[in-house]
């Protein structure tokens, strides 16, 4: 049953929780024996704990900066630290996980890489856009799951992480806003689940999400436009002028998850190009770009670094950065034409 995104779920429609859906999808992993659903339950538990703190942020002492900087050189917010600790705790007790890596930490956490029961590595951005919390803006969590390499590289825990995005077995994100929604995929389409606070469970609300082939909006930090490569400025001019069929409007929240989530549901394009200050891009390949690209492609969208497919990039370090341009087929094809034009 594919439900229209514009129509709410009615009482006559069957209720399917995320855990039930995961159990169904687990059949795609021969020999999983329940550990994959147990792994994902750690993520769902952590995100429920995070959303509880996000919703009460103005009533508790969890707003503002924590006073430390992370490995990226960014000032950590108190909720950054909380979200990171919660995910590390909830995932750290899952026997099937051998390695964990967080955007907030310089080094990965090696749990049980030598155990034959450890089959997965999980990487995550615990709270993307956390500075928006102080102004009651949207934020999110992003995660990616990869299988342990099946060759001699399995002895090196870093090799579990340094795999191209095509090797992801699952990825997803959670957006904390007017409602809390989790979108995930195991390579069989992208599906969205809204947290029902009355029962404390994620319930299927957006089955088999398909990104529209064309949208009305573009999302980019235009404050950096003067330092974009010329092709991106030409592309933005053409969007506004209506050269691709209609004039586009700008929508930008400043947090990857809600900005991408709008693009997923409404179509259009999200751009985080290289700039003079960040010629290699600013978003993290493992923690942000790969899982977002995986979800986008499962929904019929396209994700590139401006030159090639995001999922084909072979990472060289766990905190590698990349440009990210992701969106609907029409806008992504037009951007590719702009980039290919002679300078």
C-alpha cells in the first residue's frame, strides 16, 4: 500500500510500526537472525531520548554551548554532547556492532572488532544543526550502517569505516521538528515513520517515498555565493529567472536534515558547493553525505559532489569532507550541464 504524502493516515489504515517494518526488511539479510533489528532498535531508542530533550530544551539546562570544540573545530552545544553520549551508549551494547564512529569524536570507538559476532560498523552525526536549538529551529540525526569487510581488511577496524557509500546496508535520518520523523532504507526504497507520542512508537506514515522529478525550491546558503565556483552562480541565476520552466523560490533552514527532508518530499535541489574557505567542501562524507545520498537515490533522486556520484567516492579518512548537491532529477541534470559548460 503506497500512501499519498498529502493525505494523513486514517484509522481504517493498518498501523505498521518501525520495528515491524524492520523485521520484514531483515529478511533481505540472510543469516541476520535478529541482530539487525536489534541494532536498529538501538538507534530508535536513542532518537526517542534525543527528541525528548529537544522538546524540553527551553525548560531544562541543555541549551547553549558546552564550552568545548569537537574534532571539526566547531563549538559543541550541550545537546551535541548529550546526543553523542546517548547514541554511543545505546549502540555500544549491541553485540553485532564492532566499530562506532561519530562526527563529534576524533577517533572511532573500537568495541569488538575481533569478535565473530560483530558484523556491522555504524557511523552517525548525532545532532546536525544543533545551533538551531537555541532559536527553536529544526535539527536532525543522521546514521549509516556498513557490514564488516569479508576479506583480509576486516582485521583493520578503520577499513570497516573507509568503504564507499555503495557498501552501506542501511542509512537514515531523523528530523526533530513539529513532529519527529525517521526516514530509513535498507536498499529497498525509502520509508518514513512518524513518532506517535501517545504510544511511544514510530508508525509508518510515508511509505516508499518518491522524490518529485522537478520541484519549486532550491536550498543553499547564499551568503557564501560570492565564493562559489562560477557554474553554481550561473545555475542559481537560471533557477530564479525560470530558465528551467518556472521561477524557483529559496528555502534554507541551515540544518542539513530538515533542508534535505523538504527536498525529499517537495522536490527541488539542495546545494552545499565548495567555497574559497572550503575548496574540498564542508559536509562530512561518512556522517552526512553518504547516508543522505543513499536515501536520495532510493527515493529516485540524485546526489553528487559536483563532479561525480557521492556513493562512488572511496573515503581516505573518517572525517573527510565533500561538497554535496542533492535533489530531483530535473534540477540535478541542469546543474550538471552548467558545470560542464566551458568557462
